[in-house]
C-alpha cells in the first residue's frame, strides 16, 4: 500500500521540492487542500483534493475542509491495534502516514496596528492545529512536520532508513508540533485577553488590570555561554513576531554576547532611549548601572563628556548612543577597551574602524514603537512578580518648585537630565549632574545619605553649582546638609515625606532650589 502524506501549508517555501522527493523517490500519495494542491499540480505533482477524499466539499468559505472522520481517523488509527485497523478498513478509510502543515499567520496578522478584528478572527486556524494534534498524538505511526526547516531533516532520515522516518525523529517532531500548537493558542488567548479587557470589566464584574492567565509565548533564540557566573547555564528567548528591541538587535561583529552583556546593553540602551534623537546622548554602563552619561550637540562630544565623567569605571564598559555612529566617534571608541557598542546605525567607515578591535561587540538596534502593554517580569520562588514598565515621563508643567529660590533655566535643564538618569540607577539612587553631564552616581545603598555621599565624593570639587536628583523622597534633612556642604545648587526629588517641611526648610537655609516631581523611580 502506498504511503500517504497530507500537505496543507500557508507558507509554501520549499514545499514543492519536498513533495517532489516524497512522490518520485518514495512513492508517496499526496493529499492536499486549496492553494497548496493548486501549487503542487502546477508543478506536475499529483495531489488528491481533501474534498475528493472526504466526499464533502469545502464549505463556509473554507472554514471547514479537513474537520472530517476520514482525515482524523486516518491519522489517529493505531497501527498496532487490529480493531483500529479493521474499523477504518470497513469504513474504507486509509491511514495517513505523514502530515505537513504550517498554520495561518495569526501572530503576524494580530501584530499589525491597522488590522480589523474580523481579519484577526479569520486568521485563527482551526483545521491545521487539529491535524497537527491528531498526528502528534499518533507519532509512532505518523510523521508530523510543522516547520519548513525540518524538510531536509525528514528527507535525510528517509534516505538513510530505506524510506522510513526513525522513531527518534518522530518523537522530536511530535514535541515540536505540540509546542507549535501551544504557542499558537497562547498567542490567540493573549490577543483576545488584551483586546476584550480594554476599558471593560472581568467576568466577575470587577475592573481587571491583569489577565487571569498570562502566557509569555517565547521562542528560544540561542543558548548563551553561561549566566551571571560560569556555573550557571543561560539562554536568550525571544518574544514572537517582534523586530525591535535588544533581543532582535543585529550583531555586526565581535565575540558572542554573554548573559551579563545583555543586561548591561539593555540598561545602556534604555537610558539612551530617554532622549529624543534631536538630543545626541551617550551612555556608558558598568555592572548594570550608568557610570557616565552626557548630552551634547554631537554624539562625539557627548561620548567624550560621558567618558570624562568616570574614565576608570568606563574601562570594559558598554556604550549606547541614540543616533548614528560616524567615523570620528568610532575612532575614539577604539582607543579604550570596551565590551560592546549599541546604536541605531553606523557609517560604513565606522564599521571599518571597529574591525581594528575584532572582539568588540557592535550591535545595531531598531528602536521599538509599540501600542501593546509592556510588562516588567521578575522571578521569585515558584512565582512571578509582574508590573507595567516604568515609562512614566516628566511633564514640566506639573513640576512643583517648593523652595523660596526657583531653579534657573540652566538648572532646570540639568535637573530634568539628572532625573532621567536617576530612573535607571539602583535605588537608593542619587545623580549629580551639570551642563548635561553626570558627575557622580550613587546607587544600591541601604541608606539614601550613603548614596549622596558616594555621588558627591565621585563628583568631588565639580559638584559646586551642580544639581542633584533623587529617585525617592529624603526621609531626613541630613542629605540636604551634605549636599549644601558640596555647594549643590538645586535638587529634584518626588516629595511625599512627612519630613518634607524640614527638608524644604534646610534647602531654604542654604539657598538651594528644590523641585518636586510627584513621581518615584525605585529600581530594586
């Protein structure tokens, strides 16, 4: 009896060549549907239409075509059970030995910002996942292929095993099929959970910000050398159907990226993204904290200023830019040891210059623009903490000057600059800045006053007439007194402490301008 393969694919790359080998070399009989059958016949590959097999026409505009006992009994009948085989024989149903299917592109369609709900719904594949699941359930008898990248693997197995696919390969393909249908269902569930929860209530009538079940829908992109330390295994997973962000960045040259490199690159890029492209910004990060940040008329100028902020820490750091890296900037970057550079674009000359340092990792990133809700996810023992991303920005009109002295225009510009950086420093976070450049960064301390001291010590005599940003309120006036001794001229902080009057009084005593944002930026 001829073996049978049911082929019905949305993405048709490689299918003609694959089907031709099945029919010409291994004498398979092909069953197919719609556009796939038409393509095969155009290429002189015989194919039985599913409707001919089932004696039932496609109906409801193609919504129903493979949901039929002739198809699913042919897939699910166990070859090792005589009663199964006699049942399908009595019903004149023949076994199907291979299923080759990929699904309607629901994820790609749903990701479009302008797609209609009707179009999204029509791209929910029903028959495809059903056949994949039936074939995968009976994997010992049925080879299930859901990805064109597996065509060559299947053909190789057929070639090496007298026209048979090994059980080991069938097992692997079965797992891939269930993974594919699981991810597909997750994508549908996530889309409609978001879609129908907009400005609506949950099933029990209470407003609901977070869906009942959250599926992350991730795909393995690559395994990494190791995690934070050599004894920890690590991998990079990718959100499906995305093109922007660090996980999708193009690596133009350099050594393989490590787990820690990715963490530092994300921190550096997030800070650079705080600034509009019209404001050239350079960010140097070390151990997931900024050690030098500057804005200037050009990226080259910004980098030189950022480097001068803390040249010791910058050694072996990660550098991010919010604009294109040109030749002159590249020439400066190769003068010291850096782990990686990330930017939206590079000149050809800059890329040639980077080749002098072949181990330097150079990444090109596409800035992300999304209307989907984004989450920050942290793992705890047997659970996950999930929150919205901290993308709150300052509205200058909502800033509140609480001291007798108001900041000058120059101080206000520096205050806003320092505030943007402070958001990305481990709490308790303090940033000292002047003239669009960080002078001192204190973070990750158990007391705010300790962070103030670290930042001011780093800034040294440059702290005179500089500004200071704090990610949360000052619980006591001691930090203000230390800032005053370094001649800090203005401070920006959220406010909200019961000691605010005492803190404001201390600022007035020393002639320091203070601005309240009403926004806290803890980063644990």
